[in-house]
C-alpha cells in the first residue's frame, strides 16, 4: 500500500477485536516517502511506551468510542507528543510516519 502525505487515517486493522484489546500494542511505523525508488514496506518501527488510549485519541480528535485499531498518519502536529511516548526522531522530509495497532500473537 502506498502511503501519501495526504493520508490521515488508513483503515487496515478492523480484524482486531475489542475483546482482545489487552493484547493490542501500538507502535510508530515509518515508510519511505517514495517507495518506488527505495523499495516497499516499512523501514522501521518503535513501540509506544506507557500511554492511555484517551491520550492518543486526543491527538487525532477521535471519540472515546474509537479503539484506534486503524493506522493514523503522524504529522508534525502530533510529533512532539508522540516523541514523549517513544524513542524516535522524526524526519518528515524522507519518511511518512503512522501510528499502528497490532495484536500480540
């Protein structure tokens, strides 16, 4: 899937269920802005440290009822707050960043 700078929310995680939310982890995943010239797929990822769901819902103005299982593009508007939750230095000129949810196996 190509990621463009205009994406805000990419619905990819609908298979995750609320009943398994204890096994859900969230991470920042980044992709080259131009995947055709540098390959496809994620370049890297880093998990979020301690955070509350309401804390990240607030960064994207999502309602409390949204479990945020989708992929959410991280912009410079969210970067400072996300940096407090994980060890990352953003390079928005080279990469697109997304907050993604995954289930532990």
